[in-house]
């Protein structure tokens, strides 16, 4: 499995590759290529220069989530959302990472994680579901 730890994660404007499915791509695999021939805009230039680095814990978490996604829900796209993205762009650390799923409820994805742990006789993680979001 590819490690994102040694790579600086580049943030770009257009989303031509699926987000987390191939790497932690909601942040890392945006593409600036486009079909038009106009020169890059100022926002394109700014976006191409923004970058973040993942901590070892973030790299491990994202690799694990990607593995679960490929194993149990290959059609589901995972996206990093919320304050973590903002904090990383500001250069701040964040302990709260929100993952958005495009076609699956979070409780179901959490069940996949629990199943993975149970099948391998690993200690299960605790899972809490916010009733309003289930």
C-alpha cells in the first residue's frame, strides 16, 4: 500500500480522480489539468502552491480507511471534510478528522471496520452513532 507519509500532499483545483479511493485523495490527488486553453487563473496558481503534510498517525488512519474501503465498499468514495482540512491548510494540527461517504451511511462503514477487526481477532473499536445522522 502506498504511503503518503513521505509525500507532500498537493491541493489543486479540479477533481479528476476519485477522492480517497486511490490515496487520501480528497486532499492529495486533485488535478489542475483541464480541457480549455486559457492561461491559469490566479486561483489556479494559489491552489497549486498550497500543500499539507500528513502526520504518521494520519497516514496510518487514511491508509487503514482506504484498505477497508477497497475491501468492503469499493464503489464508495471517502472524502476528508470539515475542520481538519481547514486546520491543515492553516498549518495547524487537528485531532478531529471527519470522513464523508458518498453512497453509504457512516454506521455501515463503521460496521465494516468492526467486522474487519472481529474477523482477524483484533480488539474491536468502540463505535458511536449520532442518532440524527444515522
